[in-house]
C-alpha cells in the first residue's frame, strides 16, 4: 500500500514539475497572509499544522489532533508610508495652496493597507472556515498630469480541506478547496477619470468576479534519535493550474490568480521549557520573472509558555513579531515585514506593520485519554 501512496506522490511531483513556468497575464500575490507567519519570513510550508494550513500547505491538516473553534481572527496593518502620512493630512484642511501642492508630500510614495479576517473550525485531519483579505495600495505620480496608480483587492469566500497520513507519523498529504469572490482595481487612474465619474458610480471602477480554486501539498517529518529534535520537509502547490475568475457578460476580465510552487525545510527542537524552530522556504519557485533572492524566506520561532518571539528574512528584508497569550483563549499578535518594490531583493522596501488578535478554544486528549481545554492559538 505504501508503494501506491509513493506512486501517487510521484505523479503529484511530476505534474508540479511540468508547471515550472510563469504564465503571462496573471496575478502573483498571495490570497492570504497570517500575522504570525509573516513575522518569521512568511515561512512554514514544512511545519505548519493549524487552520491556516488551508492556505499555506494543506498537508498540515493531517497533523491536527484535536477539535477547535477560532471564533475571531482579525488583523489590520499598513505600510510605513501610510503611517507616516498622518502628519501631512492636516494640510488638506488648512492653507490656501492648490491641491497639487498639498499632494506633493505623497508624490512617489506608495500608501498601502492590509486586513484579514479568518474564523474557522478544525478537527483531526480537517478544517473549514470563512476568510476575508484586503490588500489596498495607491501611489500618486506625475504632478503635471496627476495619476493615481491603484492596486486594490478584496478577496473573500469559504474554504475547507482535509489531510491524510500516507506513512504514519512521517508522510502527510492534504488538499483544500475554496470559493473565492474578488473585487479589484488594478490600473492607473487619472484625475480626469476620477473627476468625470459620479461619486455614486466610483465603485463601478472595480472589477468583480468569482472562482473555485484548489491547493495541495505534502509534508515529511523525521524525528531524530534525540527524540527532542526533528526535521520536516514540505511542498505546496497553490492555485493549481492557475485560478480563472468568472465575470458577468460584458464586464472586464480579472487577471487569473497565478499558481505557486513552494518548498520548505524546518529544523525543530522541542524542550520542556521552550520550542524552537529554524525555517527556510523557497516561494513561487515557478515564477521566472521573480529574482531568486526574493523567493528565499528564512525564519526563527521561539515559543516559551504563553509567549512567542519570531524573526526572519523576507525578500531581502528583516521581519519580526511576537504573540502574547493573555488568556487560555485569547492572544494578541504583532508583526512587521517588508516587500521588495524593485526587481532585485534588497533594493527598495515597502515595510508593513500589523496587529491582530485571536480568540478560540479547543479540546485535545490529555492524560488518561481525557479531553481538556488548551490553546488553539499556538499551533505552529
């Protein structure tokens, strides 16, 4: 039987290898980003094992042992330019300068916001939930002919999936399926476009569509002889075959969501006082338009009792974050990370700062087989 599973895994790998090319006219950004995972470089393909496995690597669902409900999971963040722009907002309500002068402090500085909401239910080997992801950015350019480069997207929908043990305690596989609705504005806006469009019709500038998408993945976990150390390997295939959005007749098309092939490795040390993980991921392996250095993500995660500290490297820039478990069912998460604006890693960063909190409860088997409440928030 193991040969059958190995053969199936080989077919999955072969099909994935055949997809190692970037497709023109696709959207390359992630569908969802968890506050904790970006704090450690947006890594975790090899070791993720909570509800967010639905997005990062569904094989992690096979490693969930208990039942749990995360009833709240909101996060909100903004980039450095957006946070720093508040001191310039007063200029819009004072002084007699023309609007072009008032906009000069924002010239060439992208302003961006992010937001997530992901309540979900999980049990042994499966998870399901609702998610909403906002990713909005805009940049003011060319004061002579004012142009606003807009990149705004809101995704929401339902997602569910399951995981299976192919080799008990070692090899895991999983898949997740989602319904996704998207509203997006991804084109330059001139002053004439905005001024000529009635305020009641500004929302018509957004393109709308919906889609069905599939993710899949594999994880291999090897316990080392010391019993307190392990090595994990992972592969994930997001948006298999690229996800095409359906739009109403006569409406402009949305770019397809590009498929991603990701690989990762984790080395972990589990102790009585702390758990430490060292992680490395290569994301968007199939994206030939992306610099190799931008694909490499690194991370470190340290869990001590009711406290977690994280750091890493994402697209050539440092990341950091922490979680405080103030109650058995409540935690607060803080993180920062940066994206590369130019084509080469380390050239020009766009740094984000995020804050979120999570509330939930779970039941897992404790001593003598009895079920006991425990954190559902620290599964990493």
